[in-house]
C-alpha cells in the first residue's frame, strides 16, 4: 500500500518538497484561450446546464465548475475522439458533457454499484443509487454512452485505443495510481488523460486532493508519465497528453 502523506509541517514548508515531479512538470494556464494555444485546439466546447454556473459550496469559488467544464469539453470536441472513458459516472452530468462534445465517439463511463461501495476506497465523493447513476445523461437522450457498473479495483478496460480519459472515481492515491496505470496501457501517442480534484494550491486545504496528487506523483516516479501536466487556473482538472513519437507535445 502507498504510504499516506502526513500534513505539511515544519520540515516541509512547501508542497514542492513532497511532490518534486509535480513541481517540475505542472504548468499553470491562465485561461481557456491559452490552453487552446498550448494544445492546438480550434473548436469551442458546448457548455450546457445551469449546474455549471451554480454556487453551492465554498469549493465552487472562482467559477470552478465552468472552468472544469471548459477544459473537459474542449478536450472532447477537438481531435475527433472515438473512444472516451470516464471513471466515476455519478449522476452523469460530466458524462453528458463528454458525449455532447464528442458526438462521433462513444463514452464508456464506469461507476461502482452502491452495494459495493464499502470496497471502493475511502475518498469517494458521492454514492448514488443504481437508478441515480447516469440519470442526467439518460434524461438528455444521449445515445453515445455505454454504462459500466464495476469497482475499478478489479476492472480493466478491454477496449482501445482510448483517446480521452477522465479519472474521477475514488480519490484514494492507490485508486488514482491504478486507474491511471490501466488507462495508459490502452492509450496511444496523443491520447489525453485528465484527473479531477487536481490542484497544487488547494491540496493543502483538501486532503482528498492531496491523495489525488500523491497518486499522480507516484506515476511520474515510476516512469509512467513523461511530460507536462497543464492546469487551467481555478479549475480542478490536470491534463496530460501522452507524448507523441515524432514531435514534442505537452
């Protein structure tokens, strides 16, 4: 098991001391326009739903929800992805965002069943009932979605190459590490992997974020990640593109 990080203390005044690989590889991006330049994107995402602009909790400060949707939607609507994977369906709002922005692809979305939640790790944001899982995208009538019920601890994708992946299931470091490791096996050069609850500043405030960052740090340490991670300012998403063979990409 991965050793859990202790809170930041007198011997570690900066997060960079504990996360040297993230410190060396995470680039802060000021706006979606700058993200578009970095990634070579030309299309604007479809952003629908009042929930994107809602403010319910302190975690929604600085338009966090819309910033998340901008990154994820733009990644899905550029590059014509065919196979997309989401880990953590919940009500299916993010599933719908992905499906709407990649109408030529299939979104494979995975969620643990409520009766199995006790084996799904500690840092699980929400445990909807079976009927609630994916309810939003079904009500939108989206047909390019494949619902999968599974505990990713024991599940592996048997499809690929995966063009876009979004990791937002259990936030335990071991789950983040293993979910991503399995995804990378099915990726190609140029594939995009994104993690939710990824923010180098806020991980000092929210312990589950520190777990996510710990999992990603370990992926770098083990040589499974080999390039930059882009983080849109005020968002909770880190974006990684699998390096291409012939050209340098982020």
